[in-house]
C-alpha cells in the first residue's frame, strides 16, 4: 500500500499501534501499526478462468471497517517479467482503491506516472465505487468487494509453536484448530478480467 501523495490535499494521519488478534505478519518498521499495515495479500485465478482475483487484507482493530481515507491501497501488476536495467520487476499497471466516506473508489488498471513507493491517483482513471461491505461490478467489468470479512489465513498457531524444533511426524496431523477463525480483517477483493491486464500477469505484488 502507498501513502496518498495527491488527493484533494488530504493530510497523512498517524495512528497509534494496537494489539490485534488477526493474522498479521512481520511488517516494515515504517508501516507497522499504521493504516498502511497490511495483514495478507492473495492472488489466484478467478472463478472465471479468464480473470485474476486479488485480495488485500488489513488487521481489523474494531468491529466496523476502518479503511483510512488518507491511504491508497494499490495493487501493482507486472506483465513483462524482469525489466532491463533494474534489479527486479516493476509495475506496468496499477489498480488503486481509496475510501471516501461510505464508499471505496477504484481506479485502473492503468500505467502509473510514478512507480515505486511514491504514488498519486489519476482521477481520469476512475472506474466506479462500491459501498463499504458491498459488492459491485465496475464500468470496466471488474468485480469488487470492500469491507470486513473473516480472516482467510488458516493456521493452528498453538500446534505450530508446540512443534517448532521437532520432527514433522511429532506434530501436525490431518486435523487442526484454526486459531484465526473468529478473527476479522478489513478486505479489498478485486476480480479483474485478464484482458484489462493486457496479458495474464507474471507478477502481482503490493508496495508498502
């Protein structure tokens, strides 16, 4: 996710870290405990084989959705592989989401004017919005959800801790207890037709 650079002159708001129960993994020091602190990132083939589904989850501090209005949630898509003269992949397209009031607004996919950890939204690439905790199909055919959902991360955390340092046969079996089953996350889910990505993406990644 990227901090908002230009959007109606909104200011960046700092928030205090809170103790959370949802699955939340090691974060970069600059974003841990802030509105840019994501929990998990998923990408997989959609229900329609001609689409790709991407989900971004954030730890939910309360029982109501808390997307920050000053933070862009940006999905970066690379569809050309390693780029000449770079150390790795860079985004060829971006899909951006930004909450304003009781709606989540979506932009893209489009070629960004800035790449890397600094970003701005080009409002000419707006493709629609969805009510918080709702589902909508946008003008370009993307299907989106933004709201609170059960944490999709599955792990028997107690058994995991018990088995650290032991042989696999001594621990995990065919059943387990999902430690995170009661937990909620704030989630953005986008099912995007591959035709909008120009080709099936080689890499889908998030920048913090």
